C-alpha cells in the first residue's frame, strides 16, 4: 500500500510539473508582445494610412531606412512640433533614402486634418486599437478626443488609444538600429538625421 501511495505521489508530482511547464510555455505564446530592442528584427505590421488605405511595412523594409515614430495625438503641442520637424527635414531625409511614418491612435480622418493644417509631407498611420504599438512594446493609455478649429470650422479629432512618444529606426536589413524612449519632440528629426548619416 505504501509503495502504491508513493508511486501515485510521484506521478502526481510529475503531472503538476508538466502542467506548470505547459502553462509557462503557453503564457509566452499568448501573453503580451515582448519589447523590441536595438539589434532585434523589427516586427512586420499593417495599418490604415491617412487616406484610409492599407499600408504594409513589408513594402518598405529592405528597400529603405524606415523611421517609425509613435506619438500621443494629432494637433497637440509637442506632437505638432515633432511632425513639423520631420516635414522641414524631409528633403534631407529622403536624400538618405529614409521613409518616415508617424503612428498614433488617431483616426484616418483626424490624420487628414492634421496633415492639411500643417502641410505634412509624410505618411501617418491610424493605430486606433494600439495593435502596432503593442508589437513594438510601446506603452498605451486610453484614447480620447479634442476639438480644434480648422479652416474656420470646429472639428473633433478622435483617437482610440494614446501611445507614448517613442521612435524607432529600422535599417534596410530589417533590424532596429535605434530606439528612443525619451524623445524630445522638436529635436526628433535632427536626431534621426544624425543617426542616418552615421549608418554605412
């Protein structure tokens, strides 16, 4: 009887250990996405652009240096300075074969208004559910809305989520060569230019 009890105890212990291992492996697969660091392969992603059309990162990775910058909200102070910085440096960036993509939780309509108001000359992606931000490990808060007067008309700009201001640079090999989690909005484009000029 003691032998039988001992065998049952060992079997149950083995089962508990096995279940624990399975839960751990399952957690790694279904848990939140891991953070993306310098040297990692950038995650592939898709989203709607400011025209409501589909945009795929795979159409650019391998062909251009891709700047993916996440920002909180259209038509707000810091975000406007950051966007206008990229706008003003766009010719220099394009001369280095750089594609700039701004990503926020704003709707395509809000992006259209933002681009029109400040004559932005690069693509903005609508990450309303935060799916793209999660792939990069960018922190998210709840969304919201703001009212702005554009062309003499009051407009409501809505966003599904509010992303932290993080910037990533992806080289032609699809590797992350820069990750900035402490972005100075007005200086972001200058920092990118400095980095791009140092790349071989």
